[in-house]
C-alpha cells in the first residue's frame, strides 16, 4: 500500500533535521531524505544565537550542546598595527539563552541526527538521493534513488533543506540572485589549543593578510586567513603551508593531528528569488548564501525552519490559508536578505588591504565611536537586527500596548514560578502551538471562541508583586517583573505564535479586530482539530515504514 506523507524534507543537515523534528514532534507524517549515511563531521558554522537555542531547547538538545560550547561571547575588531578598534557584545538576551555562542557544528548535527533516528514518528531515509521532483494541485512527488533502487514518495508539501547546491531549488525552477565574493579564505580548524583565550571572536584587518580567530572549548580553535590572488588553494592547504601560517604566530608548534580541517572557501552573497514554488519551500542555504562574517548563516536557517514548520502544521490540519503559507517568504526572505547585506559589509571592513583604505577605515571607526549613540550601537552589535514580522502574521496594536512586548518580535522569556513552586523559563508553559497570554485582571477572563478553536493554550501571567492569588494550573508568576512591568488592573492579552513571536497585543475592546486579522491566516472554521494533539493522526492511519538502510 502506498502511504502518502504530509511533508517531505530533502536534506538532513542541521536545518533539515530541525525542520523534520519540529514537524514529527507535532504528529505530522514526515519523511526525511538524506543521501549520506552519517551526520556531517565538518566544523562549518561556528556561531549560534539565543533564538536558535530557543528552538533547540524545544527539541531537547540545547543543554547537551551548551555543555560543548563557549557561551556568552563577543567580537573584537582590530585595525592596522593590530590596534583594537572596537569591542562588541550583543545586548543581554531576553530570550532565556546566551545571546551569542561559539559552538561545534558536528556536535549539533550528531545530537539532531541521533534524535531523528530514534524518533518513532519520523521516517528517516539515509543513503537516499532525491533525483526528480514533480508537483500538481493535489500533491508533490519526489523520486528517490537508493543504490540501484528507485521509488517515488508523495506528500502534500516539500521542504528543500539540501544546502547551497540545492537540487530542490533547481528542480522547482528557483534562481539565486546576488554575487560571489572574489576573495578566497582558508579555514583552519585546530585541536589541542594550549592556551585559554578570551571569549571573543577576533577580526584582524591588519592591511597585510586579514584573518579571523574564533576560540572554542576543549582546545578547539578556528583561524581563517584571506588568500591572495596569486596563491594556489591546493598548495595553501598542504601541511607545510598550514604550519607556516600558524607557527609561530599562533602556536609554538603544530602536530599533524592538531589540524582538524583545512579548506579554502569562496563566500557567496545570494538569495533565492522566491522561497516558495507551489508546494515546495526552501530553507537554510538552499534559500540564502551569505559570507560568514556576521555568523548568521545557520541562525537564519534555524529561523527559516521554525517559521515554516508551524505554518505547514496548520496546512496539514486544514487551518492554513494561502496567505499564511505566503507569509513564510514575506517574513523570512526580507530578514535573510538583510543578513546577507550585513555579512557582506562586515567582510568589506575586515578584508581591506589597500593602505589608504585601511587608514581611512581605522580613522572612521575611531571617530564615529566618539559619538555615544554610535558607540552603543556598534558595541552592542545592534547592526545585527532581529527579525520583525509585523508585515506577516501579526495584528498591529491600536490603543493597547505593553512596554516590554512588541508585536512582530520574539516574546521575551522571563523566569516564572508555577503552582508547585517550580521555577522555569516561560517557554516551558507555552506548549507547542498558539498561546493566549493574559497579563493583568482576574484569571480566566472571557475571550472569543476563536482561541479555543485554534487550540491556543490559555496562560495567566502574574506580576511578582501582584495581588495575592491562590496558585492554580494555567497561572504562573514572574520572579522578576519583565512582561508584567507596567501592567494595569484590566486584562491585556498577548497572542503568541507557535514560533514564540508576538502576533497581537489587545484588550477586550480590540479583540474582534485581532481575530478578524488573524483569521485571514489561520482559519478556525476550516481547521479539523488541534494539530498538536494526538487526535490529528489517529491510529487508523497506516504507519510509515521506518526501515531506513
């Protein structure tokens, strides 16, 4: 019997794994297709943001990854003569995780891969390559080749997470727009670093051979050097040339087993012209390629997966309108393109080698840093702006505001105390779907039936110094006033999307306008049941064959 999937995911790198696990955790019938047989072991991405950890915590791998990572890091930028131009740290995170972390991608991939293999609700096909894609109004089909065997898988939706050389992107006819950076860089990942280094990524624009140094934990160290036009990449990655680059400037000695990887890369700055073609969507490097200087590539991909999957969960359950599905591109392509631009600009600053350009650069940075507002902007890394989804699934506030809650932005995660006295981050109480958060007023205030119809979790958030109330289920109290700061006696509601972004802030008077706005994206009238409940996939449905290889 042919079993139809809800979603096919092509590519089991970190982004494909995140997408597949988010879907499978919600009970969506998901098949993950990967041509490799083992997780990747190359340390590509190296920087992780708080929002990415928020998603990884939901998947149950954040704590294990943090134990292998350098947390709360910053960046230092050096100019001519190795003079420090700027020391920058992100503003303190409000999402409950370190704002910036240096991590090891193979460890992340292994954690996600092992969870995918063990997941009873996920069909994980390894040693399987997608070779053809067709679609029509009824579904999308992927031809998969394993050895000398070929079969066709059919689903309602497809996610292409198959990297920068994405087969999915080509097969559905989506082009990349942008350019390729002319400068080449050699990445040297080292083991057994003998010295503890400050928790900062260092960008050295010395005007001679620019380089980047990124420390890790347990003796890990990455050094990236810019290559010159006349240097041969094969020669520059030989053990002899690697030793010349590293010794004695960075290490007194270098054993052969100290070099984990040495490769030359060329950075692209490209964005897919569209993130959607019918029933197919692109995420991660399949959708955008960016230089590494802002550390945003993997983080943008995790945001893509988190944003798209909750919308496909709604689609599987019948509640998603075309407008909801189109909102993925509205919300993610804009921010992805902005991160490509930021990465390119940082790279241009670091890679300057012309004597006049480097002197002007250093003078400009020192001069503008004398202006307090500019210095604060640079030192807090505010040039890496978080996403703003007000143009997507959001209802702008009219007359009701909360000073610490912004529509279209990620919801802060304060520490809260529940009825048992246990203290945890707010996310632990939000669930996996929508949440209707009530701040102020008596618990259980009457609301429109729409919220129950879309399966929203009702949660009352109390201020730490509020009126004494008997703790009950569905009520938590902030240990320090964050979201409740400035809240009044009348109830104010915050509609929180499954990806932890704020869709609306409203009071009883403005609720109907919010419901009408959100119904244009998530239509409760066509929704079959709560997509995050077991009722979505009753046992009468035929199981997927989890035989993988």
